[in-house]
C-alpha cells in the first residue's frame, strides 16, 4: 500500500507543529536519549540532565530502527515485525501518526533537511522514499543492498553489491552512480561529509576506502588500510574522518584537506562501536571483547583512559552537551553513564529494557551506531 499525498503531508506537518503536551515544561526533549531493544515492546526515555528514566514510550509491536525528530520532541519508530512507521510525541508518549509502508523498514535514514524518510528492505533490494506533499516512491532492483546514507544535498546513496546508486530524495529518480571497482569487493559502509563535498565509500573486507567528489562524482583518492574496516565517521566540522581499522584494533584519522591518513592510533582492545564527545575532541571506543570503554584525545592524539564496564557494551551515544556518554550494556537493560571530562563511570541507570542494542540521542551530535 502506498502512502497517500494527504497522509504524508499530515504526518510531516504534525512533526513540526503539534504541541508536546501539558508536561513539556518538566523536561527538555533535546536532552533525551532513547533506549531501544528489538525484543522489548517499549522504549525507555532518559533525561541526560538528571540521568533518570523520565518516561516510557509504549509500542504496539516490537521496534525496528528509530530516528529522533524535531530536536527530540518526536520519535519515528519503524515496526520490527510489519510494514509500518509510527511517530510518537516523546514527552507524552502518545502517537502522533501511524502509516503503512510498501517496503519492510529494516533500514531507516532521515535526510539532512528532516523532510524525507528513506526505508529499505535489503532482502527485497528495494528502497522507499517519503516526502511531504508527494506520493511515496519505491526504487527496486538494488540486489545486494547493504547500506544507505543521505548526503547534504538530499541525494540518497545506496550501496548494493560493489555499486553505489545515487537517488534524488525529492523525485526518486536514479542518476549516475559512483564508479566503484568491483575487484575491491562489496561496499560495506557509506557516509558523506556534513558539508556535502565528499562521499566516503568503504569496501571493508579488502581494506579499501575511497573518497568521491560529490559535485563531479569522481574519485579523489583510494586508500588501502589494514582490513577489515569498520564504519566511517566524518567529523561535524568537515575536518577529518575516523574509521576503525584492523578489526577495530586501531583508529585511522583521515584528513579531508590532504586526502591522506594524518594519524593512526593503536587501541587497547578492539572496538565494536564508537562515538565522539566534548565538542568532537574526544573519541570514545566501546570494546565488547574486553568489556571496556576507551577515550582518546583527538587534538594531541593521546590515550586518556580505559574504563572497565559492568557488562558487555552494545552501543552508546553522547549527551547533548557532549560531556557524558551513555553505554547500553547487554544484561538487564542497564545503561552506564560515563563522565568524559573526568573519565569515570559515574552512574548505572536501570531501564528494564531487556538486551538494549541502541541508544539514540535527541540531537545527532557525535555518535556512530
């Protein structure tokens, strides 16, 4: 079933103008973090100002991927068991809108302007784009679909096999793709610099990272790094790209000015996830192998601390001000709160969300999931 033009327009209008409810003064939604598990039918909302669970969003089905909207005032939740997207008011926990999708929403991305939603079903090789005032658009024939990411201009980059398609987020039309070398293996990760100049294409199994000029669609550099490679993270200021190399045993820092590796930092244990804090100056690496968290000062490239965790870290995200980092542990729905200014685990928050696998911040200010 397609979304109607009217229903899509109503959904996006609701995201920007509907009131938050009578209790809005109690908490600032921009300070929220949302704790999600595919095996729990509710989402815990933590206020980073108090490090307490302030509310719960009750779901009618198990969740798939989620995205925070409107500076945390709304939460878009994809169904993990059906073809549906639901929008919640995060203060009241009430449903703002609920609509069916044609494509099973296994993957979800929001465009930088917040007006286009892309959902994808890798098994079907299909992507669905929804934009206010327009009918839902489905792009098929993307066999081997593995990752997708919007660039600043609104085009959706979709990795399928050893190819990257570029889809106009407003029209759904596919244009010329990026010239990927098939011999370098399948594309495992995609990203774009916030300024919109560069696409970052990772063929992780072979250790290949390529930077493409998004204006000319030409490759500016092809780097071979110790394989396998993890997910790239472009800094919000467009100055560098971070990427775990050698199965997470080291962190490569790539300059977007020279298109070269400006540093490689050995890590104390292989990282399984990471993020940034303290104005994007501190790298935070999560290690499931050693059940620890490592912090690195990116300005002078030195290790700050290695902290043991009371459980296996699954995912993490920074607070809105970047001074704390919230780590989901694998048992009992616990969240470890880490002080990044004075590196230490300062609190354990009990969420009662079994097996949390995602911590989603209201403001996407430096986390990699």
